[in-house]
C-alpha cells in the first residue's frame, strides 16, 4: 500500500489498468475502501484508506483552491459492496472542486469489474451540477482524460465569467442569518452597499431565518456546504457574513470553506483602513484592527491565515498575524498613548475656538447621506466625497460666513451605521468627542433611500448613547432631486419641521441657512435677553 504513494503512470486515461488492478486487489484483501488522489501529471499525491463503506478525504493544503478553477486532483476509489456513487461522493466532488470522482467496483476475486466517473458541469440553464463520463470499462478506456479535463476547466471558467460577469479576485457571496423577515431586505441591502464600498463585486445574497444562530457554523453545517458549493460554482473569492463571527465560528467555517471568510466587522474595518488618510485616522484603524485580531490569535485560525491582503486584510491585518499576544498588547498601549496626545491637541484647538465664541455646527447622519458633499457646497471646499459608505473618515472643519459679520465653524463627522462594532466606537471616540462642543447638529438624511426612517432612528440612538439628544438639531433631508414630487410632498407633511435640500444645488440652501442663522444668533440673543 505504501508503494502506491507517488506512483505514476503514462497513459492519459483516468487510471491505468495495472494501477486499477493493484488498487482493487489491496482493497479486497484489507476489506476497506482505498482512494487515490491523482494529479494531472498522473502522479499519485495522496493514498487514503477508509472502512468498507467510505473514505475520509484529508485537507488538501498542497493543492490550494483557485476560485473559478478545478482542484487539479481526481479521486479514484474502490467500492466493495457494489454501492453506486452516492450523495456524499457528489458533495465531495462539489465541495473540493475535484477534477472528477471515480468509483471502481471490485469483485470477490479482487479485480475491477467496472467504474463510474462523475465530473462537475459548467453553469447551465438546467441547473445540473454534475454528469457521468461514458467510460465504464476499466480495461478499455477510450477518453483522453487529461485533454477532457483541461477543456472542461476552460469551459467552466469562460461560462462563469460570462454568466456572473466575474471580476477575478474580488467576487463575493453575502450571507445573513436573521430572526425574522422584517429586517431582512434592509440588512442585506446595507451589506451590499458596504461590500461595494470595499470594492467587492456581489455575485449573490443568501439568507437564513432562524431563532438562534448555530453556535458552531452560524448557519448549520448542511446550509454552509450549500453556500460553499454555490460560491465555488459562481467563482466567488469571498463569503461575507452580515453577522459578526465568534473566533471559534470563523475557525470551524474555514475548515469547510476554502475561501476567504470575513464578517461585517472585518468588512467595515477594511473600508476604514482604505479611507483613513491622516495619521490620526490610520492610528485609530490600526487600534481597532488589533483589538479585533487579538482574541483570534489564541488558537491557529485558518480564516485569518487566508487573509493575505485583499478585502478584510488591509492595514495591520496582513502584517501582524504572526505577532504574539504580548507584542500586540504593547502596540495597543502605544497607540492609545498616541491617540491621547492627539486628543489633547484637539482639546487645545477646540478651547481656542470656544474662547473666540465662534459657534460650531456638526454635520451628523448615516453613512453615505451626503454630509461631505453638503459641507463642500456650503463652504466652497474640495474635501473628498463619493457615493460610497464611509467615503470620508477623517474629521474636517471649515468656516462659514454669514451676513452681519457672523461666522461659524462647520464640522464633518464620520458616518453612523447600525450595530457599529464596539472596537470601532472606542477607536473613534476622539472623533465623536467633537460632537460635545457642537452648538447645533445638522442631521443629514438620504431621502432617496427607502430605509431613511431606520437611518434617522439609528443616528438618534447613537446620539442618545452619547447623551447628545439635548443639542439643537435640524433635520436635513438631502437628495430631493432623486425623488418623485408626490412622494416628496408626502414626506414634507410627515416631517413639517425638516429642511429639504439637494447638496448639489446651492439654490436649495436658503431655508437651511436661515434656520442655522436663527438658532445660533437670533434665538440665542432672545434666550439671553429673556
């Protein structure tokens, strides 16, 4: 049996007749299934011994899976009880992306009687995932197997690219587990936007409704295998979970799924790492990433070992994986000290500003509501803005002049989002500290987003957590140019005290500027006189 390892044959068949005979004889003698994993040079790479009904395929670390391609290994194994290829065989073929899977049926004398071979199909309208090869006679194989597999792989790659418009390297399937269907559409749409902001091409979204998530695999082992098979078929590079994965869940999932697996927190951290431009922003992102990585270093974590760059692996994620816990703790302490120094400098700057008695207006709102575009239009600035979540990460302050020699400081803040990870809240605390000096909030809302009411609620919840709901607030509905006139009128009736603008059209700013001026100067004077 040991001599089977690294055995090589010269024919271009699935298996040579001599090797098939030797395999069958040994299998009957020990009364166990024996499997060979053979590469495309017809060399045996693995010998697997099971029981008389099944074999267990080990981790194939030497043959890493490339999205959109086959593994480069075929499995040839014996069946001693004449049992046909079953669901477990088909699952192995699909999950491991094997070139093919062959069952050799062995007679009582230990000779091969016949064989069945299944292989994966390219994407097709019928939804078929596999088919059988015609070659069933072990002694008279007619197919040039190597040429067939090379052609099949090329067809799979071409049809996957054409069907799913695959952009190699950044393709993702999104997965969410929810307690009810009420939050389903909203949550998945937001995850899609986050993925787009991170530079991912979303191929499909999959959800599961269950009262309690699976403690080991989040979605259950059977569902996870379905997701993995679909991801392989579509040429996905990532599986992105809307739920935050526990370190143990990430490890268990990575044992089944040979793709990059990231959760919502990693996705947001990656966007932050990409958007941070100032030294302060980079320090905050690194701090948040280290806090995320720390509990995942206690045991070897394949889900992290696959993050060698790319989405979810920017910044320290790809350079700190091998650093032990003590060094990470030292780094976290150092970053905290640096951020405290920056916070002191900020406090000094704010103190000077307050001494000059210049009112401060902070623009708050859900991410991608148009806050930066608004401050650019109000102050004729050129701060980077884009139609992406968290396009602007660093705080910006600009002066805005009013008539009667009045002026204010207007400050842009990082966008809010539901369920912001705790580590990010801590890391960005100094950014949120700016809000405590504000005399007025402009709560900007993307009125074109169907879930704008949820966004308003999420922002107000965060302001309540920060004990800032008592600060004067103007509700500013942005992007009115994207809305139908009748729908806009209905929303105006629902929110009579709000201001409606398009941040791209300065002519819509009159009411907003008048309200700001009244609250900061006229109303203030009235209150002081009374």
